[in-house]
C-alpha cells in the first residue's frame, strides 16, 4: 500500500515538475489520460489571502479608492507644471528630462459649483497632486447643452493618463466629427467600438483601466500602454494598445518617462462639468 502511495506521489511530482519545466520554456505539455487521472482536484486549488475591498453603495467609490473629487473640494488637484502640447516634437523636448515627482505647483483654479467641478475656459488643464501608474479610474462628466457649438468645439475635454495618454471627452450625440476623435476615442489612435453617448445635459460615466507603458533602463519600449474603457457601462475600448502619447498633429512614438505621473483633466475651452472622480492603484 505504502509502495503504491509512493509511486502515485512520484508520478504527481513528476507531472508537476514537467509542467513547471515546460512552462518555463513556454511550451505546452499534453498529459496522457492515465496521468490526468492521477491528479486530484486539490492539487490545482490555491489558498491565498486577498485584501478586502468594500464595494461602494450606489455611486460611492470602493473602500480602497483614492478619491479625487467628491463634491467638497478641488484640493486633490493643482495646475500642471507641464502642458499637453499635442505635438510629438514638443514631447521630445521635455519628456526625456522629466524627473520623478512629486510635482508641487499652484492651486487648482476651476470652479466648484453645486458640488460639481467645472472647467474654466482658458484657465488651463488641471492635474492630480497624487501620482498614478496602472490604475482603475472612474469619472462622471456632463456636456452642457449649447446650440452654437459643433464638432471638436462642443464640450471638448479629456482625461490624460500620466498627462500623456488621452481618452476623449466630447459631446458625441448628434455631433459630427472624426470618429477617432469622438467621445471615448483614444484620441487619434482608437475609435470607440460603439457610440453610447447621451444627449447634452445628461451625466455620463467612464470606467477606465489604464496600464502604463514599460521601458527598459536605457529607454527601450518593453510593452505599450493599454486601455479598456466603459462608457455608461458599455465596453467601447477593449484592452487596446497605444502607439505613444496623444498627438493632435503628427505620429506618436514612445519616449521613456517616470513610472508614475499625474492624471490630467483637459481645458479645451468648454465648461464641461465633472463629479465623482476616483482611482484605484493597480
Ligand atoms: Mg480632448
């Protein structure tokens, strides 16, 4: 009996040793049905202690979220020390020299009105004081009704992860523009899968997963930035790979930058409104 048990033990050990060895070589092992029969269910069960997160009730953030705006204060935000330029040539001028934060600048100067954060046309962008790398991000935004505006001028704003990689905010309800620049576009890189924009005057939400690009010590790109975006609960960007920082003009390419940077909200000359902004570091 003991002999048989030892043999079974040895077979199971050999199988897992083989699987592990081949996993390291990136090869798949096909086990015989006889070998598969030797594996107990328990052998593939993991017991790992997980952090507990309490989900938010209603629109409240989950317990481990970093709250960026809850209606009470603009304090988590400040003026950027770097401006989104939209030009790859300008990125190339300042990005290589950018040192790791924190970056302390001047207080945020957008409006706080009825518990909402309102972009002030001409005031410039805002950035978070907190720095983020990989992140799950939630934001609610409202494009005010305006019959005189159209195209890219109708409630344009945007969320720039790391101050560099934009998910477009725009009124895209009955408002024609280029499809890779409409609401939910990874600006000029990925058109959203569908248009699920509500009419102006309605609150809308984005839930975004952003993964930073990874660079080698000497600055070679190891993996691209990626984004998944839900607009009003509908998947509109499915783990897409970015070509580099957002460019208004020209072709994007990667330039090495710090692993954590602020999240930027764009002033594009329109009084877009925001509420309930939070982020979970991943
Ligand atoms: Mg924009």
